[in-house]
C-alpha cells in the first residue's frame, strides 16, 4: 500500500509537471504571438507615417514650385500691362488701406486680385498637360472610338487659349473674369489649372492661397517698375515647356516701398 501510495505520488507529481509544462508552452506561444504582433503593428505604423510624410511632401513641393512660377508670370503680365496693376493696387488700398498688411481674411474681398490670378492661370497654366487620365469603358468622342483603359492627356494650354472658349484668348485681360462665376476648382472646363475630378491636384487649396496671398502682399507693399532702359512693350514673354511652364527669361523688376516703414519690420509681415 505504501509503495502504491508512493507510486501514486510519483504519478501525481508527473501529471502536475505535464500540466505545468503545457501552461508554460501556452505562455511562450502567447508571448511569441504578442511579440510578433507588436513588430507587425510597428512596421505598419512606420509605413503609414512614411506614406503620410511622402504625401505631405508632394503637396508642399507641388504647391510651392508651381506657385512661384505663377507669381512670376502674374508680375510679368502686370508690368507689361500697368493699367491692370493700378486697378489691383487701387482695390488693395480701398479694402485694406495703407496702415496694415494684407491678411488671409482679406482675400475674399479682393475681387480684382482674384480675377488677375484666374487670368494668369488661364494664360500660363503651371502644368500645361493635366495628370494622365484613363477611361474605364469604351466611348466615342468627336467621331473617334476610344478603347477602354486608354491614357488621356488633356492639353490645358490649348484649351485656355482657344478662340471658341475666350474672346481674344492670347491677350492678358483680367476684366474677362469680373462678370463670370468661373472658378479654379475644376467645375468649369474652360479653366482647369488644377485639373478636375478625383485626380484633381491635392495641393490646390494650399497653392491657390499661396499665390493669392503673396501676390496681394507684393502688389500692396511695393510699387513695381522695370529696370532703367526697359519698356513694357519689349518684355520677352517666351515660355519654356516642360513639366511646368516657366518663363524663358527670368523676370527682373525693381520694388519700391509704398507703405509706412514700420510695417515692413512688424512680425506679421511674414
């Protein structure tokens, strides 16, 4: 009986050991699973952060590079046509005065400035060819049969300068947009500097704000003149075609302060 009891004890000890071993392996498996899951989640988080950074970088680069090009074209056209610059500066003085600088909240009231920006985007679209589009189904346009999944390049430069779309399309004339509701957000096909639909430029709002704000401040804060000996009629308005439509000969101009000196030193003038 004692031997049997001892044997029972041994058997019981062995069974307990097996139970504890199984629990140990379960814990190990769970630990390994949690460890792998943690690594997976960290990798997924890194990928998401990298994708977001890349997306934000594309927006910033796209909006700043094309914005600088557009502002240069706007100033060049206004120097070539001083009467439009005077109209813009008169509007800025009426709306803002000369005791402060332009603020973002002032932009909706600057109708003529917005017309100048629209006309600049029309005559000098920063990207002459829209981002490639693709039709999902076969269709027929103008008598041409278009196969499905055909890449389509929209020539904005040609649309914006076509006589069937605008009167005197090769002339810079912001007044043409004063009596229309045409905007820059892809709703009106006669003016598509940022594209339209699901493939519209993701940096549209930022780029438009940069152009409007910087151009408004440049016109409000300075009187602009050409270097001595240069005439507006002789300005070279040639373009260099590429991914962006740049001015062939960079603009040279003289800026003369037209506001009180303390405004140029204020922290808000940034």
